[in-house]
């Protein structure tokens, strides 16, 4: 009997297991999870911190019998290495699991910056339920909290901390907030918005040392000292693939896959935040750590795992991934799609209304919108995504948009008919 082994119990791992079970009712399926909790969504942790859900509200599947009912085995263990010759997974307690097909869906891990004192009591990441419990114990109303990092994840955490009524300071090494999603103008607008909401923001600044004590003494590169009851390290994440070193499975930033989500080793696949897949807009392989991409990658990988086990050709193909970010920072909505920084030889247009808190930037390659970002511009988020992902040829509408970027909806309705290859493009028209 075929044994499908899935490393990782996040959304990609769970969706893959459910997809395999639907198409291979008699095969054996094992999920290996490195956490004690039932499979849960990290994206729900901010809602837990705010108090909108309890821990059960973070679980990916609410029924405690969901996985037994599907006859999916969930094993709690750390993966130490993958033995391709023996087709086995070595676990931390000396056990091993044999596989016929393998899905690597181990997600990401927080980056631990090399700061003296980063391992001091009172310094936490915000990535697991265990982290969330520690933060909730310390981030009480009026507590002094310093957050290291103001990227996408950092801004989501900041939203939850502000809702808890803490006195919040944020330190970002980049010259602006959300530097991997926003240009200087947009990032500066987000910083100004946060400061107006009472958040102390340091950009272009590093945390140099953290000294133990009550409170913690945090020294910054600008010479200032900040007292904190809690320090949260939100300096970014990276694919959790260290166990694949010297395995023979090709990894770049993430686990490199083809259009079928298969690695360089037949029968071994990857999906989710640890997967490096082809981005049809940029023409490059990227790690796109967002849940919609993880879900689709898991579905495609699972279908092809079933086909591989049967000796058949791949039955599913990933149409591509695109960088998609929609962020709510203390009530200010910002978005980023595709090559938002532009491409060599491309053209761009920007529209900024600082008093109104609105900014729109469009990037073109010939007559195609290849990227865009916005702040405080919520009317046409779906249209922006549809134009970028659909690679819609705008024709004369490119010059119209360069003169007036607000005519996105008109450009979409006039240009997208019959052109878009993005499956969700029709949804964008209704937004």
C-alpha cells in the first residue's frame, strides 16, 4: 500500500492530506508536525492576541476527530534528515518513517537576529501558539513593548499589540516601514500614520543590545535607550529547510520545484512557505509566503503525488504564483502586487495625496501592468490584482493610466475581456 508522508501540519500540509485522501481512499497518509498543538493557522495568532478567538479558534479543523475520521496519522516529532537512498525520514527520537511519496511543507521559521541579549527572558518571537501565550502574559494594558521589525509580519503583530493597550515602540532597520512591500513615499506614509496613532517608530535604526532586567534595557544604534517589559522579535522569516542540507534535494532560497511542484527527486514535492515556485509575472522562481499560494500548491502537489504513486503522468500544473500582499496597519490599508518596484526598461506613474493618506503607484512593462502598490486606496484592490496577475494587455489604456492612474476600473473593463489568464479575474471585475 502506498504511503504518502507530509512534513508540516500547516495549511499546505493539511490541504494536501485531505486532497490525497479524496483521490486515494485506501492509501496511507502520515503528517509529521513539530508542534504539540493540533494543526493551526499562524495567521490566526493576531486574532488570539486581540481576544477575538480562543486557541481552538486558531485550529485549522475544529473537530477533534477530523484527522482520525480521514484516517490520517499525525505524528509529533522533529525531522532530522531525509534519506533518499532508503526513502526514509529520520526523526529526533531515533525513529524513522518510510515513504513512497513525500511532501515538504515545513513552512517558515523566524529569523533570529545576532543581537547580544536576544535570548534574554522577556524576548519572544510571535510565531507559535507557545509564543502567543508568553506574549499575552506580558503584553498587558500599559505594558511597555518594543517590537524589532516593521515588515509585513511586524505590522500585523503591531495591530494586535495596539489592541491590547500597550505602549508600543517599533524599530526597523530599513529607511521606511514595510520596506519589502512599499517604496519610500508609501512606507513613510505608513510610519506617519502609526506615529499619529501613538506608536513610537524608529526607522533606519538597529537594536544593538538587550540587557536583562525589569524592565529590559534596549540600546538602539541612534544612541537611545528604551525600557521595555517585553521585546518582540519580528525581523522576518525564512524557509524551514535546514534538515535538507546535504540531502540531494535542490534548494535555493526555498525547495526548488517545477510546474508540478516536484523537486529534482521524483516522488518528492514541496508546497507552501518553504517552496520556491515559478512566478509567471516576474519570470523567476520565488518563495511567496501567503496562504492562497500555499493552498493551491498543496492541491497541485497532492494530485501529482497520487498520480506518481499510480505510475501515471502528472495530472495538475501550477499556473504560477505572484507576490500578493494586502496589509491593515492600525486601520490603514496598503497593498502590493507583482513587481511593485518596476522592471528594467519599464515605465511607472505615481499619484500621492498626503493629506488624504492616499498613494498609488503603477509599474508597466510595455503595455502590461506588472506591479503596483497603494496606501489608503481600497476601491480597486481586486482590479489591480486582476490586471497584474492576468498580464492584461492595456494597449492605449496604458497611456491613459499614466495620465490618470485612478481610471483602473475603466482600463480593466475595456482591456481584460477575453485576455486574462488569471482564474480570479472575473471576480476582480465585481469589486
